[in-house]
């Protein structure tokens, strides 16, 4: 079942925006679609403790050439946050694939930010026929690239977190001098449950413990773009070179930006993405 939020629907090549909720077997998933219906599909997957809103500055730069699809992963944004469903990476990927099926998308470019790139990788493993190109933005290749101590722990007894805790938690996600964290992104964290936040983050760790992303991607034969803010404070930017183990992988390093170049400098990030997908 699809529950519409009342937004217009895309028809033919007219550029419109659609916001809806898709009821899957294990939870409702919020979906946004922008751009011409007949343009190539591009799926944007956000990172942990984020939502479709993290892509807002990028979307207008992409809809000239793509049908841009965004989802809130289970436990995030406006999607369901059940306590009795799996947040494992393969299950999040399966749901993303189910959304594309519901939208009658047969082939898509996948773009993932941070742990969203891990979900994108899992979807490419599960559905290689569906995925044409992969682009990972500040996605650590393995746990050895993680910069420890990047955020304060927030226990269940402290939930929901205070503004100070939220800003400390989010601070390492950005590095550009003078960048002010948008309030709506802090709201995304407030809107999560402690269970959905911690379980989602542990799911990413577990997936990377099983096998590093370059090893997974090397056997898929998909074109790969890796974009990294050079000043990332969560994942060592030098670790981007690990992806060179994937045949034909292209690395784009963005000086002066941190973990979230899609927010810190959307035009530069979009330019790298469009040059590759074009």
C-alpha cells in the first residue's frame, strides 16, 4: 500500500516532487521522488542518524538529468522506528530494493553518504541487475579507517538528548569553517529512538567487521566513484585509496570539506557526481 502525503505525482517527463509512505512487510518507509519520471533513476541513501533532508541542497542540482529518489531508512526520518524489526545492513538494503521495485525502477545509480554507502554496497551485492553505478560519499572502507572518539555516548536514560549533547554528537560530521549545522538535521536525531540509533550504528560496524567494502565491491564489476571530504573527522580520508583495489574505481578528494560535503559544498559534490554518472 502507498500512502501519499498529498504532493503532486510525476507524469511523463514533467519535473515534479512526490512524497509518500510505502508500507513494506516489516515497516513503513518514507520516500521522496523529484525530477522527470522518464529520466535515469538515481537513489540517494543517507547515513546514520540522518534522513532524506540531508540531501535537500543537492537535489535541485541533480534533477536536470535524473529522477532523484530518496528514502528514509527504517528507524530514521519519517519512516517507522519499530523495536522488533531488523536494522541489519542487508535488511536495510532489501527494503531499498523493494522501494525501487514499487516505483517500477529497473536500473538505478546508487549514491550513499557515510553508512548509506554501506547500504548501497549491500544492495549492489543483492541486486546486481538493478544497480548500474555506485557512488560512495565519505564512506569508510573498513573499521581500520574509523577515527575513534568522534562523538559523545548518549545513554538511554539521557534520551532524548539535550541540545548540547546533540551538537557534540553531530559536530564531527562537518569541517568547513563557519558551517552551521542545520536545525532540521539535529531534529532528525531527536526524532529517532535510542534503540533505532544505536542498533543502526552497530549494524554498520557488524557489516564492516565481516568484510571490508573494497573486497565486496571488487567482485561486482560496477563503475565506482568514491568522493571524500579531505578533512573528514570520522573516517580517515587517506583510506579512500583502499578503494583502488576495485578495478576502475575513481577517487575524488575535496579539499577544505569534511564528513558531509553534500551539505558543506553541494555544488562541488554534485559536480563530481554528475561528471561520473554522465
